[in-house]
């Protein structure tokens, strides 16, 4: 029995030796190596996604921290739509955000992007002299977005005296036809509204605009305060309706060579109307229209910083010393008005984001008119301050048309 047991042990030992030899063969080693390679590939197959650059998402409460891309020079790409706030004037900042970048991005690219964003965030957005690297001082057709010089007026009663210091004017109509004092100025056209409000000659202005020959006006402005229904505003035009009107009535002017300026917003930095509008239009504006009604220079800077997110030159088509954003409305004294007008003009002239600005000669409080009671008989104290402030800072740039890029209009080309 002992011999049989010993023989069995030797047999088992022999089988174990044979098994070890088989496992050490080249075929077995290759099979194991292939298995390891397959596992390694599968484990890291999704790695690029972990490094894909992410843009900040939409937020209903947080203000934008990065500029919105307003599109390339052809004007065919709209900025990312911002969050949909209630639109109240409660002081909420409108929110904007980007979409996640699609596709794979290497670890090195992601690291570089992160460093660039960090450097960008470290620079204060409230700097009055900063400019966006994405904005351009020429239109998509090559014409200067600056109308000779930055300074202008909204309303024509003061032009007898201010004509010598400003380069442009608008009077909220399709074709300003004030008086002889328009000579030498750029008259800026406006599609004020869509003929729906029943006030402020809305319907008449709408029909007149439709009669304008495309390209006949060098500068064309979109709807006036389309985010508000109060008197003096074009009346809560939905972004979708405004986009359709823009494409139908304003884009042909851009295609014919006019510089296009976006609709304005009454709610200033609280607006959430412009981003969805820009996302829906076929051709982007060359500049963003800004209204500023504040009683401090800090408030003025805040409005500029908000609209700078759209990465376009800013056209301030109305500004005055008054604060409609609080209740009750804050009306400025003459001293406050003089101080703000002087400081604002210095800011606008030095801020590269601003392509044009116009003081409002509409009624914005007892000290807002540029002529007494809008009579046009003489300059008011505010009118005198405006004229002196503009002449003190912009005399060297007055009508410096030889320094800007001027594009030939369709009429010029046909003459040649």
C-alpha cells in the first residue's frame, strides 16, 4: 500500500511540473501580454473627455464673468444665449454662459486654457480703459464703426452750438432732417419700433424706414428700448419678433454697406433681452447699442462692463444724469449733472470699448435739456457743460476721417 501511495505522489508531482512548463511557453506569455494591452487601452479610452475644456454653464443669478463671443467678422455667429431672468429692475445681473466644448482636448491644451482663463479673471472688468480683444473698430464690410469722432447728440435742438464739437446725431427717426446744422455731421438712422405702440409716431416712423434705400444711410440703429413698454420705448418686442424684423428690414442695409447698431435696452445692466435676440438673427450688428441713465460714474462703468460681454464696440446712443433703476427715480441737481457729464465724457473718450456716445436731449429730469425747455433758443447750463467737456477732450479727434478706414458705398462703386 505504501508503494502505491508513493507512486501516486510522484504522478501528481509530474503533472505539476508539466503544467508549469506549459505556462512558461512563448504562446502563453504572448496571450497574457495581449490581454494586458487590451485592458490598458480600454481603461484610458475616455481619458480625453476628462480633460475637455468646459465653459461656465448658465446661471440664473450669477453675472457673466467671461465675454460672450459676438461672432466672426462675417457676422454670422451669434453669442451664446444668456439665462432667462424675470426682466425686473431689481438689480439682478443678466447671466450668460457658454456651451461645453465638443471633442477631445489634450491635457496640455486644457492646462494652457486654464492658465489663460486664470490670467483673464485676474484683470478687473471694471477698468475704464480696457478693451476687448474680440471687438473691432471696423464693420464687417470694413467701414469705421467710429463716425469720425466719438461725440454726438440724441436730438437736434442744440446743434446750432454743438455742431462744432460733435460728429454725429440721431433724432429717433429713419432719416434725421433737423435743419441746416446737420451739415458735416453723420445722420444716424433708426428703426424705432414696429408700428405697434400707437405713440411717438411709431407707425409713421416704421413706414418711413421701410422706404429707405439699403445703404443710403451710413449708420443704422435697431429698435429703441425693445425690452420696455413705457413711454418713449418701442414696447416689449419679443426677441424672436425683433430678430425677424432685424433680418427683414435692417440686414439689407448692412449688406449694402451700412454700419449696423443693435437695438437698445431700457433696463441697462439688468437687461436679459439682447443675448436671445443676438442668437436668432442672421447677421450680427457691428456695434452694441447702450443707454446709460445713472447718477454716478460708478453706475456708468457698471453699465459699460455689462454690455462689454458681447465683444462688440459700444455705441452709447443716450446718456443722462438720472437714475431710473431705483424707486423713486433719482433726479440730478445741476451740480450733479455737471459732474457726471464731465466725468462720463472723459471716460467714454478714454475707453477703447466705446466707439460713439451721445448725450440725450430728451426729457430726463429738470436739468437734462441741452437748451432751456428744449426751445433751441440757447444752450442751457447742461448744454454748455457738455460742449465744454467735449471740446476739452476730443478737439484733436474732431472729424479725423483721414485716420479711419472708410469703405466705398454701393453708390460710390456704381459711380466708378
